[in-house]
C-alpha cells in the first residue's frame, strides 16, 4: 500500500483504491485518524479545514462499529453542508 499524509490527522497513513479500482475514492488505514474512505473531492476540501473539524471526522472514523467504515463525500449540489458522512460495510471498501 502506498502512503501519504492523512487528510484527517496530518500524519503518515496507508491508502489504497477501493475494490474495483474506483479512482473517485481512497481507503485510508491511519494509526491516528482511523480507517475511513474519502472521496477525492472531499480530500481536496479537507486541506482547508481547521484541525478541530478534521478531528471530528477522525473521531467518527474511530467510533465505527465492528465491520463498518466511515465514508466521507463532498456533495457538490450547492447545499449548506457540502460534506456528507455515512457508515458502510468495511468489506465493501477494503480488500
């Protein structure tokens, strides 16, 4: 797995594309930020977020129930809350 800076905590983390090689998402395994999936558009926006906001999502990732993973997406529909989050089956995203 390649590594890069985690968009949630700023530390080094492993990532991969989800099964099916979707290039719209990255699946992160971070020792600090937890396991999560983030859309590339959301990842770009996270770079501008203060650490307190990114920590909120890190806490949500770590709070996922067993077998679940946090999915973070950017919703480009003009809504006031452009980021949406949900939990999904971890096996659907991680090999």
